[in-house]
C-alpha cells in the first residue's frame, strides 16, 4: 500500500485584511494585545491516499441482430443468460449481477430514391457485474466473453472499494496537513501566528483521469490479464484560521 500524499504545491491561501474582530476589546485597560485577533488566513489543502481496490465493476452486454423483433430479443436473452451463468460459475452471487439496460430498435438503412427502410432489428442487453475478487477477474471475464460469443460487448471496467471510508479518512488527513502547513507559512510571512480554526469546508476535489486497470495479452493463455494495481482517493478542504499577534 502506497503512502498517503498531500499536494502542498496546489494549495491556495490568502491573508485577511486586519480589522475589528468580535471579542477583541480595544481599551486602555486591555493588556492582552499579544493574543488579539488581527485578521484571518484562508487556505485550501489537497491530499490523496492509495489502496488496493477490493471490488471490480464490469459492464458487459450482448447485442443481437435478426430479421424479426422476436428473434433478436430471444437471441439477446439467451446470450445474456450465458454470460450471467459464466460469472455464477466463478462464484458471483445473484445479488452482484444486475440488468442495467435492455432495449430493442429497428435497424434502418437509407437507399437513394427509396428513403429509409427497416432491414432488421437489434436487441441489446447490458449487465453490471460486481467482482469481489479483482485478482481472479481475468478468468471470469474471459469465460463470460466466450459464452456470449461474437454478440458480446465488453463496455468497461471500474476498480473501486466496497467500503472506502478508511482510505477516504487518510486522504482527508493528508489534505488537512497540507492546509495547515501552508497556513503556518502565511502566518509566518505576515509576522503572526495561527489562532483558532474558524471554519472548515469539505470540498469535492476534481478527479483527474485514473487508470482503471492495466490490461495486457497473456502469452501462455487465450485471455486478457487484468492487473488491479492501486486506486487513488482524493480529498480537498478549505480552512479559515484566526491570525494573532506573536507573543
């Protein structure tokens, strides 16, 4: 498992304009000028955490063309059943197999002088499969593709977590450390020190492209090897600190 990281170079901060602050008493008898608020500093910190995914979500479909709606629908149903059965043979529970889409449409062609005409019908069925052992997903996917034959459409894979609470907590901690480090630097530049935390906003970070799985042709077997690797969870927070005079 890779170490957590905080991207300090991407943090944004600003020092607030000093002025009146609630609770700051400016009177001749006030001898606590050293801790009097003098403004605020606002910083956005980012961080991330890596972990090995324990769940792979596979989108796989069957698309069939035939001269009649009934024939196309029947073929798509049979192909979908064959794909689902292949996954069940690899230990996938029924609750982890879901029909995500089902449709039938006319297959149209255009002919000069004759306009559009129906040449057949296309039936498509898409399944979403949750594989809870990503390390052994290659064999299950390969058998499912073989069971559906040329009608199979492998739409994509997503590597994720069945419960990402722990890795997300580490990402938030990295984001906090990033924000605090930057805020301390701003306070030092302003000849001040950090006081109380006035607000914390949990931002939704913009996720960049994350490789889902490295897929390579295995030399000794007729299947594609899926290597899960690590997945990244990102976090971003905006924190407002009170600035105080140095004591």
